[in-house]
C-alpha cells in the first residue's frame, strides 16, 4: 500500500500492513518509493502520513480509544437498566 508523507509529499510504501491497521502502533515500517531503486526500510509516524488523495488515516487505525465514549455510554445504559 502506498501512502504520502505530508511533510515532503514523498510516497511511502507500507511494508508491514498489520502495523498500519493496529491503533496501538504509532509508527509503521515502510520505505520511500522514489524511482526504481528500493530504499532501506525505516519507521514513519502515522501522524505524518495520509492517503494519496490527502485524506487522513481512519481513526480506528490511529487511536486505540476512538470508541471509548460509545462503549462508556453503552455500559452506563446497561447498568441503569439493572
């Protein structure tokens, strides 16, 4: 999968997709996709990456607590019915 580094506009090839989808990982392993030469793998902060369309990464990929409020509201509703 290719993403774009926001600071430079360079393309980044994600080499370990599970890191991208894991909200507990703040960095992914990848490499710059520049020309035909393969660059060394390095770490990239998810906060500095976007899709090629410049859309941000989904919250469920970057924030492990993205549903905490929803879960808390549900738990309160369940306990109030007890």
